[in-house]
C-alpha cells in the first residue's frame, strides 16, 4: 500500500509542475496573500505540502489551477498580489508517510488587505485557515467550499449551448516574435467584452505561458483595445502539449 501511495503522490506532484505559474495582477486594485511554499521531505519516509491557487470564474468554478513560483528562497511563505473583489480559491495537499489530506476552498479578497493562508494537522485531521490582522488582532476569514467538478462541468456545458464564440476575422495575424512565426486570432461572445485570443507557432513548437501572455497583449492592443487592458487569467487555456494557447483579455 505504501509503495502504491508513493507512486500516486509522485505522479500528482510531478503533474503540479506542469500547471501554469500564477501571474500577479499588473492593473487594478489588489490585496496580498502569504502562502506556504511547496515542499517535499524524504527523511524517515517522505512528507510534504503542495499548494495551488485559482481565481473563480463567473460561475464560482475553477477554470485552471496555478502554482505560485518560489522567489523568496529564505522564507517559509511567498507573498503575492491577488485581484481585489475576486473569489480566490486555494487547494492544499498534505501528506506524510501513507496518509494524505486534500483541502480546498475559496474566499473573497478585499482591496489593500493582507491575508495569511496556513494549514494544520491534528490527530490525522487537516484544517486550513485564512486570517488577517486588524488592530493587532487576528481575524479569521470564512473559507467557503468549492463547487464540485460535476456541477461546474454541467454549468459550463449549459452555457456553451447558449453562447457561441465568433471569430473576429479582421484581427487575424501572422507575426514574428523572437525569430519565430506565430499565428493569432481573436474570438468574442457577441455583445460581451472579453477577447479569447488564440496563439500557436507555425512550427507547432511548445509555447511558454508568459510568452503567450506577452504576445497576446502586444497583438490585441492596436487591434481591439479602446479602454485600459485587463487580464482575465480564468479564461486562459492550452492544449495538451501547450503548442496552442487561449489567453483572456478585456480592453
């Protein structure tokens, strides 16, 4: 059983390394969040913690989880910016030996506030906490449960039957970036603002997430932006090999 569990956790952890990195907001109001670094220990068996973050979409569902890049090597936690007045989801996997614990939930971030995320295990029961400091007192924030994947899938399918993405033909472009040729198109839902920008290389090579974002922004600014640009990471998607991306932008 222990070896089977080790294989499962190894696959899970290595899978987490392939998910996109979390990109902090560069525009608009924001809050900050302290979140523990992912860690693995191999002494006397193995144990560790894996944390991911997401911004819920309009249906209170997770479109994609993101990992927080470790920059503060000398710290236990990373402090990141999160968009204000958005529902922020966090997932945690805690494991030690052949015991595992999976936690997830969300809270709504208020502008200019600093939140601290933490976990605790008591007698094989796991808990997660979000708190902030007000007037030198610790205030605990209620963590709400996420919708099940089945509920979110049903809602997504129902909406797809009602909405249809329309190609903006005049925005088609074949552009060169860093010596490579990229094919870009933008799609919209009629009477709605967001652009769904598709990006792929002519040679079908893999595209890094940040590279896709930078190219999408440079591409759409002169073509569709009539107001300040805003990233919509909850709309971002990619194919299995990451050779084609869809990047969400409102402007």
